[in-house]
């Protein structure tokens, strides 16, 4: 069964550009906060980072901008796990306002040991098990609309 992770925020005045809608960079910020919420939910939270010296780095990110978003809008991001391996995971996030799709982000993230210098390392078994329980079925992934070209692990 697929797990959908949710994050909500309100579009702030400082995120609005000279065209009167949310600047593209802030879509990325909201998607980044949604990924942080996903990471916390599957156990890569602050306590984990402090205890292990490991964290998550973004490797690749593709976005589709589908509709303008204005100041004060409440947006919700739904994130699903498409795939993973021992070091990386592949996420797909849909940003919606009032139930309407406004943007999509697809990302590949890596589990990184920060010391002595940053390098990818395998995730602990417990985290891999949580990812396995949350992963979307391959047939459902194949049927998804608006997928990025060639992004995967």
C-alpha cells in the first residue's frame, strides 16, 4: 500500500514576484520543506542526524509549473516514494491549491555520511524497511502522469 506524505503552508508576501504570483524559487522551497517532512516521517529527523552524522542530500530535481499561485494561498504538497535502493530514494510531489494541481517536483535524494567528508552510504535496515512499506507499486508508478524524463535511480 502506498503511503502519501502531506505538507501544508501558506504563500507568504515575500514569495511574490513582480508578476504578482509566487516566484519559481519558492515553489522549490515549498517542495524542499515537503521533502523534509517526508524525511522526518521515515526517521531521517534531527535526532537521527545528530546521532549518526548522516543526512540527506538532493542529487537531482525536475519541476513542472502548471498554474500561478497568489499571495495567501494555502497549498498542500503530497509526496510519494517511487523507488529506492540502499543509498538513494526517488520522490514525486504534487503541489495543490484548493485541490487543483499547480506544480510537480520529482527528486532523487542520497543518504550521506558527512564526516570526514561527505559521501554516500547505505541507509540503516530499519529505514530501508520503512521505505519498502511506503513505496508505490511499480504498476502505479508506470501509470503516473507528468513524470520527468529519465529521472530515476
